[in-house]
C-alpha cells in the first residue's frame, strides 16, 4: 500500500504542476492578445496630401531705399514672370530659372535681372 500512496501523491503533484502551467500559459495568451489588439486597433497614419501654407524665405519685403525697381509683393513677381514666359524669344536658361523659382529652388535675388 505504500506504493499506491506514493503514486497518488505523485499524481496530485503532477496535476498541481499542470494546473500552474495552464494558468501561466493562459496569462501569456492574454498578454499576447492584448498586444495584438493594441497593434490592430491603433489608427493608421495617413500621408500628407496638401499643405495650405508654406512660408517662403525670400518673401520678406526688401528695403525700399536700395531696390526701387524691385516688386512690392508676390503678385507683382508672378505677373512679371507671366509676361516674360509668354515671350517665345525667352532664353532657355531664363525659362528654367523662372521654373526653378516657382518650384522654390531659386531665390528672388536670382530673378533680379528680370525686374531691372
């Protein structure tokens, strides 16, 4: 009878170990479930499709005493450049410079020769 009692004790111990193992595995599954839910429920960031205002570095008004012929605002600049681009005799380098200004790769100082 001593053997059967020790076997019963071993069975009880193994059942207790299984129960503790099951509890730890359930806790691990809960943690992983929370992590997956967090990843899936976070909103996806969207790309920037438009920007309403980008300040230009060269848009600051120039001193009036130094440059009397300089345009007063951006609408004057655009009007003058529009006149120039309509001329079919405009040099390719000048046309590229105007395009670069519209693409914000050139400064207003580089366009000074068009306002003289």
